[in-house]
C-alpha cells in the first residue's frame, strides 16, 4: 500500500496538482480500499491535527508578520539595511541580504520574504543595471535566512511534528542565520565586483547616521531581542510568543509608528487568512497521509535501512542529501511534515541532537526551494522579475556551492547550532 501511495503522490505532483490535494488523493486508496483504515479515521486525523496547542504559533506568527509589514516596520528596516551595506559593491543587492536577516525576526517565511523583496527591490536592481539572474538569486537565496532566524515557521512545524522543543529550535537558528548572512553577502560582493555593479551609496555612512537609522527602527529591532529574552527567562512558550508578536505589532503600529490604520489592518488580515489557509490546508491533508505512513511502519523501515551505515556522519550526510533532493521537487512545508518524521529517528539512534540536525534539516529543505525542477522560491522570484530559469540557474551555482559548504560546516560542528540553546535554556 505504501508503494501505491508514494507512486500516486509522485504522479499527482508531476501533473502540477496543488500540493494539498495531491496529499489527500495520495492517501485516499489506503482509506477507501484498505482493510484496516476506515474513512472516519482520515477525518479524525485531519480534525485532530488542528487541535494542537503548539501549532497555534503558526497562525500567530503569520498574522504578526503581516501586521508588521503594514505598520511601517519593513520600510524602516529597508532604510537601516541601506545604511549598513549600501556602500558595498552591489550595494542594493547587499541591502536585500541584510533586509532578509532583519525580516527574519518578523516574517518567518522564506517565500513571503522572497515575494516581498522581489516586488520591493527587484525593479530598483534592474534599473541600476543588475542582471535578472543576479537580482533573482540574491533575493531567493537570502530569503532562506528569513526561515532560519526566529520566528521561523519551518522550525515551529518541525518541533510540532517531531516533538522537539520549539524554543530550542528557534534559538538554534540564530547563529546559522547570521553565518548564512555573512556567506551570502560574500558571494554577492564577489559577483558584484566581477560584473562591475556599483555601490548604492557614494561613501560609507558615519556612525551618527547609522545610530540615527537604528533609532528610527528601534522597535522593529527590539522584537528578536524580546523573543530571545522571553525564551531565556521562561516568560512565554514558543506558542505564546506568537501571540506576543501580534500584540507587539499592534502596539508598535498604532501607538508608536501610527501607520497601522483600519485599512492597513484589514489588508493584513486578508493576507493572513490567505497564508494561514494555505499552510493549514497542507497540514490537515498531510495528517491523513502521515497516519498511513506511520501505520505502514515506514519510519522503522527507514531507521533499519540507515543503521547499515556504521559511521554516524555518513548517515547524517545521506539523510541531508535525501532532503536536498526532496527539497528540489516538493514544497518545504510538505517535506517538514512528511519526511523529517521518517528520517529523524535514524539520526537520533546514531546519537545526534534533534535540535542540531533539526535546524540543519529545515535550512536544507528551505534551500531546496531555490533549485529546479520545482523550487517554489525560484518560481516565485523568477515570476515576479520575469527572469528565465536558465539565467537563474546559471547565476545560482556560486550561491549553491557556498550554501553546501556552510551546511557541511554546521553539520560537522554541532555547537554552531547548539551554543545558544545550551547557554540560554
């Protein structure tokens, strides 16, 4: 039955059926024709997954991110990022990378960040002579940072599905997110110098200008600090942090920046309903298919097959390779919900910390959204910038090489992920 389900799911994805419906239809044979799964179980599983307290963090973070985008925070972060990096080679591209890092504490979604920056910075990059492939790759690869630095929706889902501490996962994403920012900025700068892309600013801003810019977006920059402090002192859980995000965005938008009006509030709600509906539909449909996978004992089968590798790191890199390939053909949320529960037990059996490998898994799955044939982030950016996939793939090679080297280092050095969780929790 599991083979039939897998083949059917692959066929449905190949004909471009929306992922949520592909999940539901792939699971259908097990419930309709199997001898041990009545259809009432499917409905029960689909309903039951929505009744999870940790899962509340997802809609809260999505709503909070949309509120902050309409409250004037994004524009202030953009100006601050321009002051920090606009004087470098390929200045506007470097602004995009730093903006993704700053947006990581607000947005939490790589696809949302990529779409926003492609609309916001893409036309300006083209006007300054940047090629479509270069602009698209910088925006797409820097968006992975957004999904790593808290609040990351991918890390929340990973913790929910695999019963790993969401707070530790979010803290574990901070250092890798910073390292990723430095790595992508280095590649961006090297390519900018090769192609002669000029800085955005004629000279490096003084400390007074930078401090003035930081003061202007102080409340936006304070949110990640509040989030980390809340986890450190046990003020709130990861789920409650989502509610804190919403309240914080309302207070900043209405009382401090005073740019959140009824009109922009309604716009944020509309975008949130759309985003939450899309994510939750995938989660609901994946619950039914996940139940079939568990009953067919697929996790145990994967663990047994991977135990054949004596070296823990050989197992780790094989698992990461599987996730990288899966990220090329499936959306990140689906991979987190379906594949990580299959592969994580084998790594835990080999002695790996679930927080360490969990952060790397989510980064790698999100990173796969920038690779053909079905990279969701790649499609999003190329569609907005009207960039051909051939041009995108050609320019993406240095970014892919740099990201693979960084992920290898993160996998080989556990403390690069575990330092903050162990120190603060």
